[in-house]
């Protein structure tokens, strides 16, 4: 008996052939490719030929899962009246879908409910290309549905601008990357961390090193260089002199060294970690709602300081910061020099420790799965004693005692936010002489929970 097996296997289990009429005869075989199989069935000649029954599972159609589908390469600042594209990658409960035919719908609208026409092209491999042309400046809401359900992260946002370059008023330039002849400052999320599937934006300001004034340059004179190489980096010129915007989108997780090249001048490199967001998503962590906890706005030099990171879900509830969540922490001074940071597990969380060695301002960046947490970059400063200069203190409240005249101030006496240390400034005077005195002071706080 010859059996023609067409196509690839549809089940990991062996196919069973049962021969009715020949007791106990069950054959199994596992075809790995298209083949013509010969099945030898011994039976006595006096019996009628047996009935052959094949017992195997038919392939089930694979359907897309909105919860594992995602948008990739969405331009955060599409150019006005210029066609732009992004992609929708359909996922399943076991990975990426590799066939088309899904019910993917996209609606893009402006704040005044004007619907922008879109085209969705099925690539036949589980990926869909969405094309649209912004018709007016301003924010856009992009709703992407699969089988009438929003996919992961939907609705998305973008901001249509003339020339595809946001105004300089929203740009930041606080990271130094100087060359031999140029004073270069960069900023933007893409200069700090990145999420695979998203576009990283780097703002670049080029100044003359002697005059400190912006330099007139063509867009061809400036490059964002990455190592490993990222293809299709876009560089756009701002209307402001010496200002440029670079957009890049790595497809592999890892650390990328980015630098700026102006004509033949190369800047020093800067490491930027690009992370896959899957672990953050599957554990329900929302980086934009997560926050740095317990870091003082002023820390002492040569003394270890600590802080932790509170990860939260979409409802604002705390989620344990487990090892599967990729965490990137960076503390640096205005010259771009990084401070060593160590982490220690603590009751389902991590405590981060660092020790400033030099007085001055510091910047903290924290990202979960490549996405920055709430309120970063966090700016603070290191001083010899962990106190701000008295010129920055205020003493506008009277808290005098029978023996001493006390003046107090600071935000910690007026309001506070969980996880953010509240500063209280105290000045003690002799009540008779009205002069400041040296005194032993204790500060008592009573509330719903103990306070350190």
C-alpha cells in the first residue's frame, strides 16, 4: 500500500496507521518532508484487504494575538505633507506570526477629530506596512486594532511638524561630545537608552570651540555614527543654526557606541543600551509609571548614597523588580564622566549604591526595558556635607521654642511625594542676642508609617 505524504509535518506527534481487519496491527511513521511512503501490511490471503485509517491532527489556523502584536519604526515627528510609514508586527501566543490575512485596522486622527486616510499593506509574513500623510501640524493619535481589539501599546502618539524636525524649544543638549575643533552637545531619548522596535532621537548642537557660537553647516557635514553599524540613520537639519536631529533604530538588543562626526572631526563615543521590551511587557511593568525612590536632591561626597526603583503596573501598583527586567542605571557629571553604581537585591527589589567623589551637579538616568522611568533625567548635586548652599535655602516659617528662636523652611514642611525625600531647613538663634548658635537639634516626624 503506497501512501503519498504531501507537505511538511502538521504535528510533532507520529502519524499512526491502524489496519482494521488485522488485529493488533498499528504502524507509526514520522514524515519529515514530502515523500512517497510504502506501508507493508501483512495479512492472511484468505482475508479481505484491511481498511487503512490514518490518525493524525489536522493543522489548526494560527490567529494573531493583540496582546503580543506591536508597532515598530513609528516616527515620533513625521513631516507635514510628506508620506510616512510604520509597521505592525502581528504576534501569537507562541511568537511572531509568519502568515498574513489578519484583520489589522488603523485609525489616525487629530485633536479636532479629523481622520487622516491610511493604507495598510499585508506583506504576507505577519507584518503590515501602514502609510499615511500628515495634513496639519500638531499631535496625532494612532489607534491600531487586530480583530477589533487594540494591540499592545495602542493608541500611540506622534507629533506632525514642518520638515519632520521638532522646535528647538523642546530639545535638550546636556551631554558633551566634543571634537578637536567643535564643541558638541547632544540630547534626546536616543542619547540615553533605546527600545527595540522604536526610533531613537538624538538632538545635536554644534558650536565653534573658540567663540562658543553655533556653526553654519550643511546636513551632509554632520553624521551620527554607531558601533555596531545601524543602517538607514536619518539626519535632519533644524531651522536653528548648527542644530540637527538624528533618528536611528537598531534591530538587535545590546550596547551601541554612538558618536558625532563633523566633517573630518570625530567625537568621543557614548554607550547607549538598547533593550527588548518583552520582559517588561509580560511582567506588566509600565516604565512611565515607575520611579526612582529615596534619592535625595543633595548628597554628600565620599559617602555612599542609595536609592531604589519602584516598578509599577498600569494601575499604579508596585511590581517586584525581578532579575528578568532589564534595568539600565547611569549617573554622570556635566563632563559626561560616569560614576560607578552597584546594585544589591533586597526583598524582591534592588538597592543601588554610589559614592560621589567630586562636588557638583549630577544626572541620573534609569530605564526599564529601554524605556525611561518617570521624572528622568533626575538632576541632583553633591556637596561636601550633603547640604545645599545656604544661599539656596529659605527660612520663612517661625518655629520658636521658649529658649530659642527657630526659623524653618523647605518643601518638606509644606507638602511631599512618596519616594522623594522632603528637605527641611532649620536655623537656630539665641533668643536674646538674635545670633545663630551651635545646637544639638532633633527632628521628629509622626504619621501613618515610620519615617527615617
